[in-house]
């Protein structure tokens, strides 16, 4: 027993007591770090989902252009289609029927490479985010057309 006669009672209260301030601070800081990590992971997942949706919409626009070219009467000889420099959607004729089903703004270009010997035409459709640099297309689709 200490001088004031409280030895046993003080030890018993300490043994039955809660957490110390240091223990609480460690627990709260660990919880905060875990929350920050989970929040960062959630935000990264949301950014990835948004980019994925944008790429899917760009692929849809590119496929519409390719299908319109393939459906033309004689695509090798440029019947009902022409090469197109980088142009924002909505596109001019003969691609006026191309629709953008998304809220994203895109630029589209149609390039052609003709092989006279094999009578083949390689058509490349490139889709960019509006205002993006030339070196960063979202989607690039190519198809080969023959005269048969």
C-alpha cells in the first residue's frame, strides 16, 4: 500500500480501465491510413471505368464508319465513301449517318492506302478525344477491301 492507502485500488482501476491515449492515437491513425488507401482505390476505379466507357463509345463510332464503308456498292473504287481528314462528330456527307451514342466528343479521320497490283484498299479509321494530340488516338480500326 502506498502512503495514502490507495495502492491496491489504483492498480485495480488501471487493470480494468480502457485504452491509453497513445493506443487510441495509433488505432485512429491506422484506421485513417486504411480509409485513405480505400478511397484512393475507389477513385482510381472510377477513373478507369470512365476511360473504359469513353473507349467503348469511340470504338462504336469507328465501327459505324467501317461498316458504312463496307456496305457501300463498291468500296474499292470509293463508291459512297471518301478519305476524311480529322473532323469532329457529327461528320459530313457521305458519313452523315454516323451517330455518337455517348456524351463524349470525338474527332474522326478516315485514311486510305491503295494497292493497285492486288486491287486492295486498306482503310484506317482513327478516333480521338476532341482536342487531343494526334499521337494519342483512343481507337484505330483498319479493314482491307478487295474488288471481289
